[in-house]
C-alpha cells in the first residue's frame, strides 16, 4: 500500500512539473481536470493505476448529483467503521438460452446491451447468436423472464442485425439523443470485404429493432473486443479499444468526443509506434488481479480482456473482464477454454479507476457441470435498477461440447442490493464516520442503511467541527430499519434548507449495522438526481427523479 501511494504521488508530481496538472474542467464533484485531457501515460505497467483525485481531493465537495457511495475514501475525513465489499447473488438458471440445443450454440451479450425503455415499459436486451452469426433482440416485463419476439427484419426470427462480419457489440438506449431516430446507439467491431482488419461500426435506431446503415465514420481499430459507452457526467462518448501493451498483453486505449461521430473520428489504429490521433493508453490488468484457480494455469499473468463502463448514481462503474488463461484449446483429453471473471472498478473522473477490491464480482465456477463454467464477460450499458436490487446481465459459457471455441454460451443474471457495492459497518460496538466538507442545494437527507437490530443517528457539523444546534445527535430521530431509502429527521427542524450552500460535515453514528450510501435531495420522495445505469422499472428519465413515496 505504501509503495502504491508513493507511486501515485510521484505521478501527480510529474504531472505538475510538466504543466499537465494545471486547472482545467471542474467536475460535478469538485474534481479539477488538468488542461491536457485525457492524460497521456508513457506505458501501461503492472502497477495499479494511480488515482490522483484520491491523493489530492477537493477541499469542498458538492454532492448534488446522485447517491454518495462508500466505495473509496473520497468523501470520508475519518471513521472507526470498517468497509466491506459485497458480492451479488446469481439467478439460479440462465435467463436467455439458445433455441437450438446442438453443441456450439450461443445466446449471450458480447458485450451487447440491456436497458429499461420507459417508452413502452419494457426491459430490452441485445445479444449475439450463432448459426447464423447475428445480433438478436429480447424483451421482458420484470427483467427475469425474457421473450424473443418474431420480428420483420428476418421473418420468423428475433434477429435485428446480421452484418457481413462482426465481433463485439455495445448497444444502448440514449435518452439524451435529440433526434428520435438516434434514440438507440450501436457500436461494433466489424469486418467488410476490401477492408483489412477490424473497423469501428456505428449505427442508430428509433426502436432498437430497425437500424440505419453504417455511419460514414468507421475508423480502422486494433482489436476485435472493442466497445463504447457514454459518460453523462462530462457529456462525452468514450471508445474502449482493445489493444496490446509492450508485453503483448491485452489492454485498453481511450478516446472521447462530444458526439459518437466525433469520438470515432479521433480513434487511431493504436500500434505502439503510432503517435497521431488522440487515443491514449488507458488500462490493463495489474499485479493485484487474481490468477487462475486451476494450478495448471496459475502461472499465467492475467490480462484485461474487456472494459465496459456505465454511470451509476455519482460515479462511473467499470466492469473489468479479467482473462486468466489458458488460450482455448485441448488439454489432455479435455477441451479447455479461457477463463474470464468480472471485477469492478470505480471512477469519479471517468478515466482513472480505483479498484480497491479484487474479488471476482461475477465469477466462473471452473466446474464442468456448471453453465458458467469458465468464461464470464460483462454486458454493456448496465446495471439496471429494479426495485431495491441492481441487475447485472452477463455472458457465461458451459464447458465446450465441441471444438468451436467461445460457444455454448447463455445469458446470466446477478443481483445486488441497490448501492450495495460497499458498506461501512459497525458490528457489536458503536462507530462513527465523519465526511469531508460538503455542499448541497437540496434540503432532505436520506440514507441506505441496514440496522434493524442497531441504530443510526446523524449530526451535522460546521466548519469548526461543532454541531449545528438544530442538527445535533440528541435531536436526531434514531433509525433502526433495513431500507435502501429512508429519510433522516431532527426534532424541531422541517428540513436542511438553512444549511443549503454552506460547507458542512455529516457525522454518522452507527451501532450494529451497515451504511451503504447517503444523499441530500431537493425532493421529499428521496429522488437522488443521480444516473441510474441503463434505467429501471418506474424511471422515466436517465436520472432518478422518482425516489420512493
């Protein structure tokens, strides 16, 4: 840990000396970006990525966007609580499977996409199938039970796209689109006759079923497993391109633009000796990532197979598919396929990833009887908010039944408590958590807390560390519930309007329980006005303007 902190400080110091750390764009959370953005790293190393905003955080942090999560120490000045990172629960069986039971069939997002569309109150998913190789469409009313409607694109099937040749896709509902014909966005690594290698294909659609022809901007790209996403905090599109580092290991490069077309126009082929364009080396696996659980392959260094990202509340959430080997092929008398597991990263500036937990968030089993045996990969544009749960869809592979690698795939579902990535815990005795200096424009404090056998109380401190007389611990109404949304109240005070715009600190006092998130809302409903991933039932916008009655 000490070595990592020293490396980060050296990195920030080099940026400062080179002039890159001068004041630039100020983000919604108070982070100041350098003038030169995105930052250029000389190379991807096996050290964890430095996260400058954690080493040099803003002195005062606005919290008007979204639920505030405890995935790092960004908001914490001091605490006696302990942090726990949590794992999702798997739905017991695949939610989408191939119609054809022959060996080598595929029905899974790669990365595909999933969303909730408020226009017709349906969950929607785009996934890849084989025989023929095509992109298919499914719908659901509850996010668990899926139907494959017969469409008019290819009569009698649920196929929506069948281009000449494609690999990875990223498909999403763009609720920020001004043109209704561009309401859905499609990005893919594609091939075409007369074009050497892969290019970035881009299409748009009004309904997610009938898609435009390829857009004119289709730059050549380095690798097949490339995807794209939207960062609404900065209003930029980002291309997550597969490339290789100096060791020949799978890694990612980054380029951004205010529109999809402008983003694509900035992509460079990204060979290591190429300098034109604005793509920069971005992310790779590092020395803290897990190795294979099978002793035969534990010597293999992990690599970053893909990186899908999406907005969730007040952060960008990254799903890192970590490859642990081996390469697909025979091993003795068995067919063995590569192992991928999904690990999480969190970003508050959209570029630097903090990866404090190296637990496999969505994991392979390495059990040949399991439908998620050895190759689990992320679905683009998630998660979805479904009541008090988050839904993460993923592709999963059974043990190969044929010599056709990366087949025999289905779509799985993992479910996590809303905001449930990390909690700050008090077990047995009382503990406290004091935030750094924060400002807000709202007037109602809410928490996501699990303490039915304990108690949570909150006091609000001024710049000198003294509790405001109307918001003391003694006046706070104790909370002893397990709820993902509950309001904090103080006797004699209607709301926090008197503190709006002032730098304050919250001190949470917790016994025998877990605190997952807090936020200040302008609404009594508890609407967070944060980003909700790929949407969810009951939400009509890409932000939470609903809360709960």
